[in-house]
C-alpha cells in the first residue's frame, strides 16, 4: 500500500501584530498575567480590508507548493480544516479551490477545531493510501479574532485566540516513510465547554437582537475545564501513537503540539521528559490559532531546520468538541 508524505509545508499570518501592551489598552489585563498564564507575548489579528480565511489559506498553499516543488495544478483534492469559514455556507474549501484556479477538483471542509488539522491530515492520508489521489492539499486556517469578546468580560479567551493559516502538500510515496498513523477522538459531552452558540440553525431566526445583546455569537470557553482535560488527553493520544508504531518517547525527534497554551505544552513536555529542543512552540508570537496552529508551527520548525529528513515527528492536538488527535510522521 502507498504511504503519504508531507512534501511541502507553508504558512501565512496577518501582518497586524497585537501585543499584550495593545490588549492592556482595551481591557483590564496585564502583560504579566498573559505571559504567566499562557506564554503569549503577541498574536496576529486579521485586517478586514485585506485578510480572509480563504486568501490566507491561498498564500500558505503557494508557499507549501513551492517548497514541495509542485505546480498548483498538480493538486487533486483539498481538505480544509476551519471552524471560522468565510461564509455560513458553502465552506471555505471551495473558495480556496476557486482562488487557486482549481475549479472541478473536490474540496472537503473539516470542522474539528484545534484538532482539525490532524483530522484533515488523516482524511487525506486515507485517500492517498487507497490510491484515490496522489497529491492532496491539507489546510488549517482561522480567523478567530472577529468572534472574540474584547472587553474585560471576555478577557480569558480573547487574550489567547488569534488568526493565521498553514498548509501541507501530501503526496503518495512507495518509500517506507511519511504518515505512520493518525489517531482521532472526540467526546461530545463537552461540546459547550468551548463553543460559539450563534448563529445556529436550531433557533427561530438565525440572528436576533437577543443574540447581539447576550453576546452569544462570541467564543465562550470554560478555560479551567478545557485545561484539565487537555493535559490528560494530550498525553493519552501521544502514548497511543507511540504504542501503535512500537516507538518509545526517546524516539521522538520533535513534538509539535497544538499551540493551546504554553503551560499545557510545558506540562506535556515534562510528562514525557522531553528536552527543550524536542518540543516546538511558537505560541509566544502567534497565540492560539486553532486548526492553523500545527501547520504554522510545522512550517516554522521546518524553516528553522528543526525537521530533517528521517526525523520522527509527533503531532498532537486537543480542543473544542472535545476533540483530540495525534499523528506520527517519519519525515
Ligand atoms: O485550543 C483549544 C483549547 N483551549 C485551551 O486549551 C485553553 C485552556 N485553558 C487555559 O489556557 C486557561 O484556563 C486560561 C488561560 C484560559 C485561563 O487561565 P487560568 O489560569 O485557568 O485562569 P482562570 O480562568 O482560573 O482565572 C484566574 C483569574 C480570575 O480572577 P479571580 O477570579 O481569581 O479574581 C480571572 O478573572 O484570572 C482572571 N483573569 C485575568 N486577569 C487578567 C482571567 N483572564 C484574565 C486576563 N487578564 N486576561
């Protein structure tokens, strides 16, 4: 059976840098609180005149395709992970397809929040293993900043979430490397612990004054509950990936966790006794970009020479749903 390999990885983040000092001006918060509780020093928030989820994804895709040494027209299928699509429907996959000039090829949207990129990677991997496609574009892109309550009331979430895009070109190979396995989980009992309630379909009207007054269109998170589950599930799903492939912690060359909170990444690092140079974090600069965080981190890690041919890379994520996932990749 074929395996799938990531042959190119790229990213794009909006130019607009929002520092903790900028947030101090619009809500009751401090740089010290944000750095101590989250590790975040700055994040990117989109420019509504310039950035959309799909055009950020297009820029990330072009970088990934360049690095893979392929032409855009070689892409046969798109898997687009986002919970912040440009429209309520259709999904952003078709918008990206249009921007890339790939009219006609299939485009699938994935809505699994922070685990979305690994879910998308898994779907693309299955298509390649079965021989249906040879070159698949896998994207994670989000604009979270427009759903944040930027008043003091919403500060525990609004200091964390941010915008950006990452893309990977996944290609079929006969070599014994690439995506070794993916592991996907969910528990809908916790759906309302991290969610955006409106606009939803199961209401008399999609938009109402009550929704605007109640700010139910803003992202709502019970941070403590999410944190407690995250640290457990991250560890479980990394262990699952190692066991499935007969590997031990010491075999990991680089762990790229979803950039949820630096404290979560540090906790996982301590649990697995991984040295600093085996865990990649860039949440300091970009905040938590949900489905985009892993491909952005992977792209930067690759640029910095931290991902080399033959390395064993572990991806892991946890987020809204709850959903959690991991993947082991032999680069
Ligand atoms: O990516 C998807 C998954 N998401 C996550 O993994 C996020 C997981 N959760 C977290 O990262 C953390 O729970 C947060 C960073 C969201 C919050 O940190 P925390 O240590 O859990 O703080 P807390 O919510 O328990 O709040 C502690 C205190 C409260 O004040 P009192 O009640 O102790 O007086 C908050 O009002 O900190 C206050 N607080 C803030 N103070 C200054 C909350 N947000 C802020 C803020 N600035 N931005």
